[in-house]
């Protein structure tokens, strides 16, 4: 997984924004936390198809490497 600096920036910005939005949602609806499997690699939807696809590839790699489940969120990025 080799990304150009602009691709790295795109991934970082989209993922940071999506992660904070998802954490905010979990604070508003803490019952959703129990739906996340223990030790899971959580992939929040960013609203950017390319970033979401890359996140899937990265998560699959780490899931196989570390034998951890993947949890994709249903949350849609608002920004």
C-alpha cells in the first residue's frame, strides 16, 4: 500500500473527520457500542468512495495479520 502524499492527506482528512463524527454519534447513542465486536478494527464510512475502498483493503490486511474482526459502521459522514 503505497500512497502519494496527496492520497495520504486525503485518507487522513477523511478518516479523522469520520472518526470524530462516529465517536460523537456513539456518545449520543452509547447502546451502539455493544454492537462493536471486542478487538474489532472499526471502519467508519467517510462518504468518499475511494477512501472507503482503501480503508477496506487496509482493514482486511490488518484483520488477517492480527486475526481481528472488522466492523463497518452504518454511520454516514456529515461534512
